[in-house]
């Protein structure tokens, strides 16, 4: 009985993961480089100016930032959209299959 429950939960987790992969159309990693590339942008640099060492306690202004993961224009010459964390006004949702740099 115990193994049946464990197998059922494992199967549920696999199905949920496959559903998320098909819905998002992309797989992500939790490596340092993956996290760094999605958290580097002008908006976050301006909002966290002076707190880059991550000292404790975290300032209230930083705690209250409301971020969303989406497409953000970086203001470059071609103004390409890249995946990044930003405010709701600075980020836009993207659709499956859209090119993000």
C-alpha cells in the first residue's frame, strides 16, 4: 500500500512536469548562470542600488518590490525582447514559440 501511494504521487509529479513543459514550451535549470541571466537588467539594478551585497536584514523597499517574470525590452539598438524579472509595467507576457533573446 505504501509503495502504491509513493508511485501515485511520483506519477502525478511527472504528469504535472510534462504538462508544464508542454504549456511553457521550454525547460529551465536552477544553475547559477541560468538565474544570473534572468535577473540582470537595468530595472533591478536601479531598484536594488546600494543593496548589492545582500546584507541582512533586507530593506523594506526591496522586500516590497513586486516582480513578474516576462519579456522585457532592453533598450538596445534592435530593442529585442529578453526574458527577465521586472515590474508589471516593464514586462510583457509572451506566447509559446515567441523568440526571446
